[in-house]
C-alpha cells in the first residue's frame, strides 16, 4: 500500500513538473515587453477612466494573459485580462488600438512590434453597456483608433 502511494505521488510530481516546464517555455514568447505610448485623450480600461498622458503597458503574468497599464507618473494604473490575437494584416508596428464610441475611448488591443501576436483586452461592463445603449438608437459600430507605440 505504501509503495503504491509513493509511486502514484512520484508520477504525479513528475507529470506536473513536465507540464509546468512545457507551459513556461511555450508561453514565454507570448508575453509583452514594456510598451510606451503618448495617449492624447482620456480613455477607459476596465471600469477605470485614465487621463490623457504617457503610459506603459506590460505583462503582469508570464504568459501575457494579464496586462498592466500604468501612467508614467504612476498616478493611474489598471490591470486587465486579455486573449491572444494573430495579426491578419501583416502589420508589424507597435501600437495600441482603441474602440471609440462618441467621445469615449476604450483600450481594446495591444500589439508589440515585430509581427508578434497581439493581446485583446476583454470588454468591460462599461463598454458593453455603451454598446447596448447605442444599439437601442440604431448605432451598432465603433471607430477603431490606432496609436503608434514604442517597445522597450
């Protein structure tokens, strides 16, 4: 009985070690280095409104699934979960993409330079609420606003 438990425990530890090592190697390439951008308008990240200014975006997690958006003077910051995106346009510029509804901008995508995959921020409750309100009056879209950024 004791030998069987020890064997099971050993196999579990070995399996977990292999899985974690493989995950760390495969996801490391997906994380985003620091990206800096001058954002000339007020924008929303999650449920937080950020003032216009200079911002940095960087991976909070090793796999890049969460991003931190922080102002240069550290007065504003937010963390958002993201999904991986593949570039379909072949655009290799480092950039931030916003969805604009009227005068309200929502950070939607982050693209590092070099043609690496981008990160799509999950839509916040606030953005979904704006979409519902606009749909009620017959507007279904948003304007896509792209800002060139600098990878560090």
